[in-house]
């Protein structure tokens, strides 16, 4: 996996998601079929007014594009293990004594190596 990169748009401090741009600056609004599995393609949620990244069925997690937690009566999107973080899902940071959740390569955001913007 590549290190985290900042958005290429001037003065933007968000992380790049699509073609070296954050989701707010990605100019593409085209819908891409979510059954084609390629990373970092232009996968915008198919809800017209939403700019979030499509996860499942062409929808972002806010519009029903996530698997739900396996706990009864919980409507929160699931993390690793099929449960939300409240019910034991997710992965903890691999740094000893860190209680934050791992985001990338098993590390929380506080323990990620910093990439220099180029």
C-alpha cells in the first residue's frame, strides 16, 4: 500500500482519495459500477447530492452501502469481525498500550508515518 498523501489542491489539508485529490476536490461525478473491484477509481455515492465514497451497491455508508452490525437491534455499520466498534468489532492499533482503533496497516492515525506533501 502507498503512504497517505494529501490532496493536490492548493491549501487543502485533507487526504487524497481519488486521482491525488480529496473527495471534495475530485471533479468526477460519474457513477461507476461497484461490482468492478478496483481501488481508488471514481466511486462516488449514487445519491445525487452526496460526494461520499461508494462502498456497497454504489452507496456510501450514510445511504445504506455498508453491512450492519451483527448485534441485535444495532443499525451501526459493521467494522472488522462483523460488529460495530461498540459491540467488539474493529481492530486496535498494533502499538503496545495504544487503545485507539487501527486505520491503515494496523496503525491508528496518531502512529501513521507522516508523508511529506510533494
